[in-house]
C-alpha cells in the first residue's frame, strides 16, 4: 500500500513533529531513559540544520500533513576524492510508514542532493541487528565490507 508522500528540507516549523521522530530514532539505538541524549545535544543538532556554516542537513518525509520520516546527512572532506563525501547519519520512519517506501524515498533524496553537491559517494552504517533495514539497504546500495571501530573520548 502506497501513501501520499513528499520529501523536503526540514523547516523551523517542523520541530514539534521532528522531535518525536528524533527521540524514536535514538530510542531504537538504545539512547533513551538514563542513556538519553542530553537536551543540549538535541538543541544543537536542531540548530545546525539552519546554520549555513554547518555541513549538517535534514530532510523530512511528510504524508497528509504529518511527518513520517527523517534523514540527517553530513558533507565532509576526504583524502581520496576532491569532492565531498556524504554521510547519511540518521534515518528513521514511523512504524506506520515502514514498508511503504518512505526510507527508500529519503535515501534517494539524500543521494540526489549529494550528487548535486558533487559528492564522490553517499554512505551510511547500521547496527548488525537491524536486519529489516538491511533488506532495503542491500537493494539500494552495496555493502562495502568495512567494519566500524570506535573509541570514545573521555
């Protein structure tokens, strides 16, 4: 079943609908309750979307006046290309929007914007347990084979 869908750049008026999606995304990755992001991080993230000097951008998926998905992406330099790379950092849809093409539409729009910006590649990562999302990702991109390591800064 398809839904009436538009993908667009986030606006300041979207905050009250964006916030529950952002919180849902963070809860999905275990950042809720005692491990929730500090409110100042959410505030800074939101403000970066509207700062022309920031490389952080946000798209929303809207259906019948309601936001049903978000995508946040970042342009950054690389040592292996002249143009920027585009990192799709956050992708989330409401439960009712899943399986209806919303995530695919968001990825496609990030791809188009990365292409317009002269990006050499679009990439993202997900947790190995996110099997449902990986079914889509395997259809729209190639798995690079890289394993991510991280070391938190104290």
